[in-house]
């Protein structure tokens, strides 16, 4: 018995639909994986980094401290470095290394010191990291976008207070960043 013409049409339509569906899936496949292969990243702008550094330095100046302030992005790359007129030259390195400790740990450098005192000596031998208070994370909308490190005040607690003043000066911009 020969199949009716309508069943051949249905078979032909089914084959056509299968070919079209396969073509659509093949065309969509690279796009479907593109979202899995890429991530959106928030970056701190040089303008925001400069303002954080300036406000931190001003806070230290009010207390009579000559400091260096380093602001790094989420990858630890230096965005802004400000050294006050009489700040010792070695504060440049220390401020950057405090900020790098924050990027490494994701927490303030003081908290890192408290949490990992068991490896403090070893960490101090890692190039670019120093375990001293005075570095704070910069978070925008809950995401780590950078760090600020301050060095030169008479004590890490004072360095940290100046860094916090810099962050507080831009807190609203950070909290409502999109």
C-alpha cells in the first residue's frame, strides 16, 4: 500500500522542521557559550581613585601626618600614588604593598594580619605584599574594585583611619555604583 500524499507532506515537513531546528541551534550555539566564556568586570576610574587618595591625604594632614597614599584597581595595578611633601620615600613602597595585601586577601590589611598571623613572616617575603595595617578594600555595590593603602602616619591604626576617611568621602558614590 502506498502512503497517502498527505503523509509524505507531513514527513517532508517534519524533515524540514528538523533541518531548520538544527540550523538554528548551530547558529545559536556560539552565542550561548559566549555568556559563559566572558564576565562583566567593574573597574575603578582614575577620577574616583584620585579623590579617594586626596581625601585620605587631607585627613592625615589635619592630624599633622605626612603620608603616601596608593590606590590600586581590582587587579592590584596602581591607579593613583600621592606622596605628601615631607613623607619619607620608603612610604611609596609600603603604601602600595598594603594595598596589594588587601587585593590578595579581600579584607583590610589589618584584618589580614589578624587572620593570618601564622604566615606573617612568610607573607612579608612575597614581593609586593606587606602585612601591616593601613590598607582598606574599595567596594562598589558589594564588589571589590580596588584598594587604598596609606603609609607614613605614626602607626598603622592612624594610616587606616586616613584611608577610611578617603573612602568615607566617596561612600555614597561607591554604595550606589551600578
